[in-house]
C-alpha cells in the first residue's frame, strides 16, 4: 500500500478493480431490467399519450437539475472569481494558481459537466426502454446526490480532498448512474434477443 502524497504516512486504500466495479454495475442493471423492465417481446413503447406522461417526470427532473447546475454551479464560479477580483487579472495569472475556493468552484462545475452525458443518456434511455417510474426516481436520486456533492465539495476549502466528505455522495451517484446505463444496456440486449 502506498502512503499518502501529503507525506502524512497514512496509507491510501487502492480503488477496487475496474472489472469488479463493472460487474457490480452490470448486476445492478440486470436486476433493474429483469425486475422492472418492459416485456421485451411485447410492444416496446406505449401509445403516444401514455408515453408522454411516462417520460414527463424524468424530463422535469433533468430540466430542474440543469437549471440548478446553471444557477448553483456555473454562476457560482463567476461569483467566487469576482469576490477575489479575478475578473480584472490577466488569464494566465488566474489559471495557474487560483485561490482554493475558486479552484473548488471550478472543479465542481467541471465535474458536473463530466457526469452529464452519462446522466442524460442513462436517464432518458432507462425511462424510455426499461421503466419510466423507476427511471424518474433514479434520475432524481442522482440529481440530489450531485447537488449534495457540489455543496460539500465547495464547503471543503482548506481541507485535503480525502477529508472533504464528497465520497459519501460521489460513490452512490456513480452506482445510480451506472445502474441506469447498464439497465438500459441489459434491456436493449433482451429486446435484441427477442428479435
């Protein structure tokens, strides 16, 4: 086991093997698909009116998360930068060594962007192909976890990342997100198998 880069001598646990994590996600996705998924041999999508009502809750959750991202993450970066007077400094000076609060605000905003493609594909795909109610619920859980991550990370000024407390939100969010994605994959495989 390696010691921490901060020189404290506290050992850092290595992350679990990627293959193990993948199989955990696949298992969760299979459980969701087989437990809650539409019958792969039947009609894959309901009538248009029913379909719109099924997709609406997930769409509301996604839209509200995106608005919260814009208001609470993107705008927060500008507010924090302005608070440090960084809008009047040349860019290289700002980028090379920003205050910790600015750095954290930028990391939160960037990390939310990194998570969005999977969230959008997983939430919409799962809602359309597997189960709309479960898809909306999981999309909401993910959005709440990501909001909690953002608040916690931004509040960790002066702390090492290991002491920030973000893992209690990021790890469950990864499991929710990848369960949505793998549930969609398993459901698609079931549909293709029936063809």
